[in-house]
């Protein structure tokens, strides 16, 4: 079992959020998973240009580090997304990675994968940022087991508590993958999305040939 963690704070080893990510990956590793951490803030990932070529060919025209990141995410059973709160949002680094993922969304390529979200903030604005990461995963066809957040203003004890919780959640991520845990509300969202998006794929079938073939193969275009 493979779990890939994404770090997106530009503060490298000084990052508060990295402490939560390291704890979650440590928990996952102790529970038997092979873990890997990717610091996307150190990589070159350009903005999506909205050329839509990926929907036609299955490949992005931009050749940069996103290709390697996506490959690792696609081979992972579990994903840990982490980001500090930047203006009540994820960092630009993580948002850029999200924006490069329309193929993952159109073809629901995270189907069967489980995730965990982690954030730290100066204030108590934690849930909104965790929700952005959870929503990305569900939008890509995956399932989230939830998240851990910490307001650094609450001091070192709060951080210690969040580190302990992140380690437990990392272990739980491994359990969720092992038992193929069901999340009926998220599964209903996947189904509702596919039902709505079917018409978008059909409306673009002449251009989005890769998407269309994929949907046919999956049997998602049936009435
Ligand atoms: C550009 C920037 C924007 C921020 N915006 C917010 C914010 O809107 N709300 C908040 O609570 N904290 C905000 N913070 C504080 C960080 O979320 C907080 O310090 C966090 O722990 C940093 O994580 P890191 O050490 O992993 O980079 C911001 C920090 C920076 C540098």
C-alpha cells in the first residue's frame, strides 16, 4: 500500500503544516504503508492554460514537474493533502496543482483512493481550508476520511495535540484503505456528478475523444 503526501507551504522544513504531514505519514508508515512526501513548493508547476488537449489525448501539453506528481498520485492508494491557510484558502502552489488536474476530474481518476487533509492557520479558520482539499479529492472521484487543523496562535500544546491527531489519522487512512471504507454521502456525490457530467461529455464528444472513450469503457454513458 502506497501513501503520497503533498506539502505545499513555501517554508520548507520550518513549515508548521509539514509537522502535521510528517506525523500523518509516520502514522501511516507504522500501520504498514509505504509513504512518500512531495514538496510541491520546490517544484516547477506552471498554470493550466485551459487548452483542453488533455480531454482529447489524455495528456497535458505542458511538460513540467506536474507530470511526475500526477504519476505518483495515480499509483497511490492514499493521498495526504496539506496546506497552510493562505487568505482562507490553500496556497497558490496547491491551487496550481489542482488547476492542472481537469483530466483527473473528468475521468474520476482518484476513484478508489482515500485521502486525509491537513492545515495550520494563524487563526481558527481551519474547516474552510480543509473543506477545499476534501472537495478536490471528492471531485476527482476519491473519498476523504476527514482532516486535522491547528491554529498556531493557540500555542505549542495545540500543535502537539494536532501532531498526535495527525499521526492517528495517518494510521486510520491505512485502515480505511484496507477495509475499503464506505462513505455513502461522498459516493452519492460521485454518482450525482457523473449523472450531471454525462451530458457535458456527450456535448463535447467530438473534441473530448479521450474522455468519451474512457466514459464508454467505464459504462458511464449508459442511460
Ligand atoms: C500569505 C499568507 C496568508 C495567510 N493568510 C491567513 C489567513 O487568511 N488566515 C489565517 O488564519 N492565517 C493566515 N496565514 C497564517 C498561516 O496560515 C500560518 O502561519 C500557518 O501556520 C503557516 O503554515 P506553514 O508554517 O506550514 O507555512 C497566512 C500566512 C501567509 C504567509
